[in-house]
């Protein structure tokens, strides 16, 4: 429990990210008015820095792309069978659900059925919510009838509503389900080290080789229970029916994560991921009182094991839905709230500082702090700063300042830098075509033109669905207004 003094200290940590972002934005606007010539120099330096960041991004994106192309074609189950003792490995797949349509669940289950790893070594956990009990029971009845005999066991848990100390979020559902699965594992006397857990969003469609590849990596890892395993996230399930802006945002997330997989550590868990059941039990399962449990679970393990914990990249993909909600208006709402929920990962900042400050964790703890702080700060400010710095200094410059060489050449220099940075958009647009599913409706060449052309929306989406929701999340944390868990409704054309 926090005392009044420690509560104030923790609140100061919560205030810092939002205060830093707003101070930066306000200071830039004021300095553009007070010292426009200074800010012209700063604008050129800032844009050039981000050009270098774009080139840095392309290098790691290319490295990940090469690994993805290699590993998706490997028959991983054949490699697994060559390892002595592989038969002892079981996979526990958690599928938390609220009120998703049955065809969403079916596509997820069909992907599990098509996996190359033996289904008799899979335990699927359908984790429902009491607050949507009727819909969940109807879906469970259909899933049990169609898939009940396919796996070693299909477990069903129901998370009760209004549990004291919890928030209505995915993490609370997973925490409840995890404790029940532990009782099931204990009843069989199984070794936790032989249980690999995958925490998936309900719309997650796994690659047929995902569990085989995961098993191979796990069995060849020098310390497999001290690592989480992060796959590449695609958003292809409903891509053809989604508006262009939703596709651009979803694919931007894919390329960001793809580049992150190849970067030097640190790597965080994000969305759907896997880990050992041993580590999950050791840390007491996912936290049930936060929104961003998918990345917090990595921090829980990192702290519990005194820094002896990492995230191992997997270049085998899992596919999820875009934020498409059936109409443009509802999709805008869904997408904004989804991005704000992801940006609420800034809640890790006070948690990290609080636990890291007096700990004996290795120096890489500060790499994690910098990685999160710089990433969240850039997310909320960079697109706005590029916009402001491209116009405000020249607008506010006086007649004398406008006659200087730097002021007269600044528009051309900034234009050249921005055009050079377009290589990042061009690279993403080309790779985007090769990542899409092959079942495009209508004429394929028309879709190629649409997919290439939609990236012109990126500068707008970076502000509307990037900076603004991220700034929203940081401001809420700064003001002490807690963000609830907004469940993005999965809307997808029925396939059966």
C-alpha cells in the first residue's frame, strides 16, 4: 500500500511524461515566435536527424524482412522431431474473449487446427467474461461442438465481473484464467518448464508453422524459461474490407514491430506473444489492475528474475484484425481508442522508475527506461514538431530575418530532407504489397495501385492516429484520469 508520501512520489512519476511532451510542444511554438531564426536552424537539424532515423529504420526493416522470407518457408515440425524429448512440450493457448462474433472465433480455431504441431499437445483456453455471459455461452457451445475433440483439452473459464481491486480489462481475464489453468496443470503433475504459454487476442490467426517454430526456438534456447517470444504481427484478417487509413495505421504498426525484432536489445512483448508457464507462475500471472498487460508481463519477469530475462524475436507471423468497425465513422472511433490504449503503455514509466531506482538490476534496466521514454515521447511529439517546424519559424520571422541566407534557403533544404525521408514510405509501400493475403477481391492490379497510393495518407495518420492519441494518453496519466480498457470490436466479413 502507498503512504501519502510515496503516493505523491509515484504521482510525480506519472506526471513527468505528459509534462515533458506539453512543455516541448509549447516551448517550440513560443521559440518560433521569439527566436524564429534559431528555430529555423533547429528545424533543419531536427528534420535531418529524423532522416537518419528513417534510414536506420529501413536497415533493420530489411534485416527482419530477410529473416521473415527465410523462416516462413522452413518445415519447422520436421526440425522439432529431430530434437530428443520434444514430445514433452505442451502449448497452452489463452484466448480471452468478450462478445466477438462466432466467425471470428472460428477463424482463430481453424488456424490452430491447421497448425503443424500436434493438436493433442495443445490446451486451448477460452476465457470469457461474466458481463457478456449469454453471448459467451452460445459461442462456447458451438466451439465445443466443432472443435472440442481436436485438442488435448478445450478449457473454458468465466471471469466474474466487479472483482475488487481489478479493472475490466483483458489482463484481469487472463489472470483469472491463468490461476484456473495452474490448478489443471497441477492436477496432472506436469513440469511447468515443459508448458509454453501463448497469450493471443481472440482474432489472432497463427501461421501453420508458428507453434513448431516456437517449440524449436524454445528447445534450443540456452535458458528458455527466462525469455518471452515475440512473433511478427500482421493485420491481414479483414484488410480488404478496411478503409485505407485503417490499413496504413495497421501496416505502420507491422513495420515498426518488424524493425524492432531485428534491433539490438531491448525488445518488449507486444499484443500476442508466448512465454514459459514457469515464468508466468513465478510472477503471479498477468496483472489484473492495468490496461497494457501484454508488455507489463515482460517487466514483471525482468524485475522478478533480477534482470535475467529477455524477449526472443520470432519471424513467423500471426495475423490479427485492423480496427475496421463496419463504417468509416465507427472505424475512426475504434482506431483512435485502440491507439490511445496502446499509448497507455506510458503507465509503465512510473512502474519502471519506481522498481528500478533502488534495485540491483543490471545496467540494461536503464536501456529499457530510455527505450520506453524516448519511444513514447517521439510518438506524441515528433509528427507535430515536424509540422510546426516546417511552417511557424518562417511565418514568425521578421523582414530582416527573412533576408538571411538560412531563411531564404530553409524551405528548399527542408523540402529536400522531407523528400529524402520519403524513401521510408516508399519502402513500406513496396513491402506492404508482399505481406498482404493473396485473396484480394476483384482485379489484383487495382489493389496494387490502391495499396501503393494509400501511403500518401501516412503524414495525416501519424498525427491523427499517432501524436494526438499518444498525447491524450500521456495527458490523462498526468492528470490522474485512469484509462479504462476499450475492447476494439472485431468486424469482419463472414467466411463461413
